[in-house]
C-alpha cells in the first residue's frame, strides 16, 4: 500500500506542480494557535512538517529559533506535541504530518516509546536533523517497521558516492538542503545551481521523492518548481512573529502567505 506521503507527491505530480510542504514549530505561539495554524495549512498544502521546539538548535535560523523560544516559554512539552498531532490528525482535511527535531529528545523519551507514540497519534514521517546516515540506520529501520517514513537529509557537500548510499537506504522521501546555512538565510546559491545539484541527486533514483528546503521564499519558489516538492519554513515563522507583534491573527496571515506561495508554483 502506498503511504500517505507517497500519495501526496503523486497528487502533486498529477496536477503538474511540486508538492508544497510547510514547517511550523509546535506550540507557537500557543498550543491552540499552533493547532489552528496546522488546520488552516492543511487545507492548502500537501504535507505539514511540525518542529519540536529546541533551546539549542543547530540548523535553525533566527526566524525558527524565535518561534521555538516562544513555544518553550509557553511551556510546550513533548506530551503536548503528541496531543496536538492527535487532535490535528482527526481533522477531515488533515494532511500527512512529519515531525522534525533533534535526536536527544527521542533518546530521552526512548526510541521505542517515541515511535509507538508516533504511530498511535498518526505521525507519518520523521526528520532528525542531527542523526546522519549511517548512524541513523538502526532508527530508520525501526521507523520503517512502524510504517513511518524516515526522511534522509542530503546537503551540497554530500559526495556522490555517499548520496548513492543514503538514497539506497532512504524511504519514500529525501530532503535536499539547498545551501550551507541555517534555515531562513538569504539564498546564497542561485536557483539554477540548486536545481543542477538537485537533478544529479534525482538521477540516482528517479523514483524517490526529493524535496528542496532552506531559503525558499515568495521570491525564489517559482524558480525551483521543477522539484518534486518545496519546503517553506522560515517565511511562515516570520509571518507568525509579525502577526504577534502587530497583534493580528497569525492563522489568517499565515493562510494568506501560503496562498501566495502556492499560486507561484501552480
């Protein structure tokens, strides 16, 4: 049976566009708003990524860190995140959900407990930023047994041979980090160069869905629409921050941002 993540990519391909993936931080800026943002996003995007707020993130830029600090300050705990996912997944319009975070959270919770809980609440995929291949082989296999997609990461410095091995071990989705930077940085590499690197990865196994993330904004998204999928994170976190500062409704403003982004790739 095809997983819901694979089906989301198939639907986007059928509509001749890249899949749109969004990233938000769980609990930003309150549990309720975070859930409402997810519900609103799921009406417009193909896959939702939900980040674990972390106080020492290594890959997250300023926008996402600000979101994470807000969520932590508001007392979000791992049990609240699972609850949030559980409520969200009961929605009719709920899209596949990928949890994104750092390994120490999983390690402290216990790998098996963590995966059992993910399965129970309806998590479809997991990205662990600081658990690279081949160190992630064992955990990735555990995910597979539970029917949860473990998303492997590839960066511009990953050698061709290493790429081949990572792709061979990957499940139904691979995440290509467009540039050496934290998230939300200005695009330091031209979209043309990103696509050229991306195509080399796609050639290794065209059947695997490969998304591009980092540096994707309203200005750059249409230049990258040949990818299987595009991930927008910082642009959404920035919108939440702006809304809070202006005392506006983050749900409405995020929704408008996503509509603009989606129109650029149709």
